[in-house]
């Protein structure tokens, strides 16, 4: 997963034809399980463009993403984007490899 650390990284996310964004907090235990699910999905779908933003370390970028996608800030959170528009999101226990596959494929 490509980490979003700068405005340029964020712009690359929004320019991608399709991408998955994972909002992560390394201090919250529920995020570890969600990250495992995201990594399981990506292990089987290496061609998918995937991005990660640390909601604590990169709070301003995370908030900008929330504003641009129209999805309220949550952590953990997974957002599927098509041409820069959020077409699906999930948070907490709803982040599973199967849910990502179903929604990435149909979004």
C-alpha cells in the first residue's frame, strides 16, 4: 500500500481510475484486524492501487480526504474510489476481504 504523506500523494489517490483507501490508526487495536483483512485482499489482488493514511500522524490529510469524499472521518475505514469519487465505504468490523472484493468489483 502506498502511504499518503503529502498533498501530492493525496492527489495521486484522487487521479487514479480506481483505488482503495484504508484509513488507519496504529494505536487502536480494532485497526489491526481491519488491516489484516485489507492485506489479505491485496495479497490476492496485487494489481489494485491501494493507499493508506495514518489518521493520527496525517490528521490534516485525513480530514481533507473526508471532505473531498463526503465520507465522515472514521478509523478504521475503507473507501473505494472511482475517478476520485467515493463509491463505497466501510468501517470497523465491516472491513473484510470479502466485502472489499464484492464492492470493489461492482463499484
